[in-house]
């Protein structure tokens, strides 16, 4: 191995996350093996065509890892959580033009992926997505495979174990997914809370023996049929997740009373969700390039939450919730002359929650929310250099809380994009969006929870809907060995939700207010260098500034940088990444300081067997996260040292057995966590 390469790997190796979303095969594209002579990343009018190299495919074991190995400028991939982030936001995932789940992309076999279409200006059937990563894969008509993989952590209890099986027969595909995961990191924390009453009270907490365990299990199955004209899919399953966040040993001290109150810090917290789900999908392509698509995604969740804080008396939260979620989406795409098109979209969201609060503050809450959206998307192209997208629409929001009047809000929506490509390697893009949203479910209620001897948390059913607007600009350069991206965007939200703290004699009431304005500015510079096919380097740097006024008053600015590199050598690969310490604003008020982190990984892959060894933050034990929250009548400062942020290693082994003719690997199914309106 060349010494210069070795030095570069040692100093710069740090892989970064990448964002993935959609592309459509509804245009009747023939999926054949791609033989590339030229650029592997090529700018088209409204998307970037990304063709992975054989080594990038060989040393990836999921669709997320493949996009990460490709190192697209401005795109970051969190393969562990299944998230691809772009300058426009989180990318939506597709396989051959059909919307895909995180599990499907996680278990997608890279050697079956012909290319990835990255839509940074989604139009047509993707018009309602912020960005799209569409995986174009081979389709097979017979055979199948079964795959098992297991990841085991070293340093604390962490494991992820999965079984995936797929069989194809003619136009039909049957998939089965099953698996479980567990993690139980140790956490040490200490915090100081000031309740600024007429007679101020200070609460000092520490915990040095914790039990923070989360367990998840799932079983899912799907059947689908794909022809040149029609695609349909039926998928269903059940997921069970349990977690506990217990403080077994620690100290709790109140000062400000006549004499200090000293207790052992003892908190028992339990969460459990049982969630059966169902997903239906149908797509029909017509002559002349017209297409119709509809989907129904729904689940029912039985959520239980229990929290017991023991001081000189017990403060108990005990909530049972029945939660129903439905999302219906339909669109019709109509091609127009000169490669222009018109798309009509209708979207409906329905959420119903029934919460029974027991314990210290019993109550019964029923909340029904719905959102109806209608959009018309018009795309106009002038050759291969200019494109304009105009997307007007309307939104109707409604929510009804038991015992309260129904709240409705009818508002316009508007989104426009403009792209100019002066040369095939360059693109300048301008964006503007106007939207609206209603308050989050767990704040719009009349429930009340006693947190400790001073603090009472209470919902607010009378908050206003929010208006959002955001202009943005992106400039990209793509050459054979290097690429770069410069992005700037601004986001404004009126009637953002903030925590407010009201005095009530010797109690402090924590409730919510929508009398808040939220501003966020972001600047991102990203560059990728690929001097040879075996060695890739990527760097991201940026600046973020937050400004919150009204019910909350916050200012926060932060610079950050990330560096990553991959090196491929036959059956082996090495990668590394690092991220500087940074600050972030959660919600409108909570400041979080994240520590510096880095990771190293080595992988061996041969045939259907692969072994990956990963180490995160080796030789580090003192990494801590710090939190601060300052509001009128309330202050909080805390720090937490967790095994999640310090030295950790894992080993992952994956093996697949093919039978019959080879097929594209079945996706490992994973749906999003169930929502909840529980006030915690």
C-alpha cells in the first residue's frame, strides 16, 4: 500500500451520513446492468444520477451504507438510525419509484442496486417530498434468499439481531422480516433546577446508578406484484417496544425551605408500546406517460407510561393511551409537451388519541386531529439548463379536544423552485416555501401532571396554528474527482410553541404558549475529493444561528465541522469519521452542547459473508452532554456522562443464503416509532 495513502487515511478518514430518497421507474425505464465510462455522479435537469463503483457496492451492506460510501456533497447519512439528510431536509426513500421503509433500505443488497437517483428538486410524483433518494434495482422473477445478521456491542449491553427472507415468483414477491434489539447504557448525571418563586427553591439532583434499558421486537410480512403497468403491495405486522429509565441510587436536595430537604434520588419510569400496522400501495401507469398512485398507511398503538418519583411522598404518573394514525395519499401525473408536467396531489392525515391519566392527577383526554392538503405542481423546462417549479396548494387543519370547541384553520400553501445549469457540472437552485402546521399532540390537552413537590406540568388546548416560510439557495459543482456544495437557508415560524412557567403560590405551573417567533439561519459548505477509486475524502463545515422572541427569548450561534474518509483494499475496507463539538437548540429554549466524537471501522466481505468491527470514541471516558434551559421563573442546568458518548466497540456478522435464481435482497422492515399525545 502506498505510504501517502496510508497517511491520508490515518489523518482524514471519517465517513459522513448521506441523504437518500426517490426516483421513479413509472416512466418505463429498462433496468439493465450499467457500464460506466465517465462521471459516476452526473447532474441531470432535476436530479443527480449517482452510479456506485464496484468497490463501493462490495463494501456496503445496505442502501444507506452505499450512499454513505458514495460521499455525495451536502448529503449526510446516519446508517444506524436510517436517516439521510440533505440541505433541503430529510430525504424520502424509494425503490424503483415506490416509497420504501427504513427497513427496506437497510436490507437492500448493494450489488443489486444499479444506480441511485438523488432528487434535490423533487417534481411530479415526488413533488411533496423535500428531497428524494430513489434506488434503481434489478427485478427478478424467480428464486429467493434468507439472511441473518447480528450485531453485538462491547462496553455495554447493545445488540441488534435480524432475519430477513424473500422469495420471487413471476411478478410476485413475498417478504418476511423478524428481529429484536436491546441496549442498556450506564449514565451518570447531575443537575441544578431553580424554581424562582417569591421564596426561590433550588433542586439539586445526581444519579450514579441507573437502569436505562430499551428492548424492541418486530415481525412483518408483505406481498407485492409488479408489472410494466401496475404495482401493488400489501404489508402488515406488529411491533412491541418497552423501555425503562430508572434512577436506583443518587441524591436529591431542596434548599430554600426553613431547612434543607434531603432525599435519596429514586425514580422508576416505564414505557411500553404495542403497535400493529398496515400499509397499502397501488400505482398504475397509462399510455402517454400518465400515472396514478395512491397509498394508505395506518397503525393502532396501545401506549402505556408510568413514572414514580419518591421523595417524602410519591408523585405518580400512570397513563394508558389508545392511539390511531391514518395517512392517505393520492396523486395523478399528467405529462405536458416539451418535457413539462402537471401533478395533482391530495393528502389526508387523521390522528385520534384517547388518554386515561391516573396517579396523582387523574383525568380523561380525547383528541382528534386532521389535516387535508391539496396541491397542484407545475414543472416547466427550457432545455437542460433552466427549470421552474410552481406548487400552489391549500391546507385545512382541524382538531377537537374533549370539552373544547373544535379549532379549524384554512390556509394557502405555496412552494416554488428555480434551477439554472450554466454548464453540465454546475447548478444554481433557488427555493421558497410557505406552509402551516398545528401544535404537537402532547401539548394540546388539558391534562395535568405533578412532576415533583414544586413543578406541575399542564397542557394548553387554546394555542394558535403556526405559519412557516423558508427561502433557500444552493450552488453545486460536480467534477470527476471532486465536487462541492454551498447552501444557505432561512426558516421562520410564527406561533411556535414555547414552555412558560407561571407562579401559583408555592407551586410553579409549566404550561405552553404559542406566542413565539422562531428564526433559524443555516450556512453549509461541503466538499468531496476522490483522487482514486480506492480512496475518498469528504468534509462538511457550517454555521447555524437561532433567534427566538416572544414567550421565549433565546440567541444561539454555532460553527461545526465533520470529516470522513474511506479506503478500499480487496476484501477489506477501512473508514473513519470525526465531528467537532457543537451546540444545538432543541425546541425554542433548550440548549444542548454535544461533545467531540470520532469512530473507526474495518470490514471484511467475501461472497455472502461479511464481518464489520466498529469502535466509537476509543480511549475516551469523559465525554459529556450539557443542557441548559432558562425562562422567566425557571432555570435548569445539567450534565450527563453516558456510555453512548464514550468508548464503545461492536462486531456485526451477516450471512445470506441464496436459493433458486438470485433476487434483489428483501428489505429489513422498520417503521417509525408510534406517535403519542401523552403529556410527560
